[in-house]
């Protein structure tokens, strides 16, 4: 028996229902073997992985219509991986990444609940350079940039795991560190544009945020070198 409480909810993305196991609330902490503590996950941040956050819902909605043909897709800081489930349900070549020790447990349960087959998962600390992740054609994430040191670390991680031609889509709820992250990506020779992600969620709640779009290909690199 686990030492944390869960709930089951149905999240409708477009016209598709996804059945999701999540933590019952934000006020939980269960780390009997010290795995989370060893990874630097504090009691306060421990339960954050276990919610379907508004930004993750916006990203999942965007994944309903994006072109997936021939693309290896990576979700960063996936948490409950709603966007990954959408891509996976569409037959996309999906890899889920995060570093919370309970992610695989919840991911496997949510795959089962939605009658989806196995999906690739990789524990990923953005500060490590020795991960056997490979490179991806599309990298996605939601609400990733909330601490001061994250922009440079995240940008470097993305760069290490980007194919020669790559698109990156980050949904950001207009956090303060967003501009620093965009500068870091531009310094790494990615083109950048931002579009508004303002919408009304399925709960009726108003969402305010942005899609951060980055792209790199041979033409981008040639312009940067020239």
C-alpha cells in the first residue's frame, strides 16, 4: 500500500477523454527510501508532479493537431505527461522525461487506464551530460522555467538533445524567467517567436500564457555563422 493518496479524473482534450490518475491534493510527501531527497526534491516540491496543470493542458491541446510524421518527440519535465499521452495516442514516436521517482508508476497506470501500449521513458536531470537520450526532432514542455538558474541549464539540455533540424514548443504562463530563457536559446542559434496561448480551459478557468516557438535548421545555422 502506498503512502500517498490518489484520485481519478477524466480530462477531455478536444473531443478525446483521457482517464488520469493524479495525486489527490498538493499537501503530500512520501519518500520512505530517500530517493526524492537524494535528487534534491524538497517536501514542498514533491507533490507538484502529480497534478494536471493548466499549462500542461494547453500543451496537450496543441499536440492534437501538430504534424508528427517521421518525428522523434521528447517531452521535458513531463509530470503526468498528458501531452505525451496525446502524442502517443496519435501514434507518435514519443519519449517521456522527468526526474521525480514516482513518474514511471503514474505513467504506467495512466497508460493502462487509457488502453495505450508501452511508451519510452527516461529519467532526466537537465544538469547531466551523460544521458543516453539521443536527439529529437520535436521537443515540448510546459511551465518549465520557474527558477533563476533554469534558463541556461534548460537551454543547454535542449541543445544537447536537438536534431540538426528541430522544433521546440514550450507553453509558459508568462513567468519572469521566460525572457532569460529565450535569450539563451537565441545565443545557441535557434530562431524564436512567441504567440499568445490565452484561452478558456475545459474547467471554465481563463488561462494566460504564451507558446514559445524555437527552430533550428541548416539555414538558421548558416545565417548565424555568416
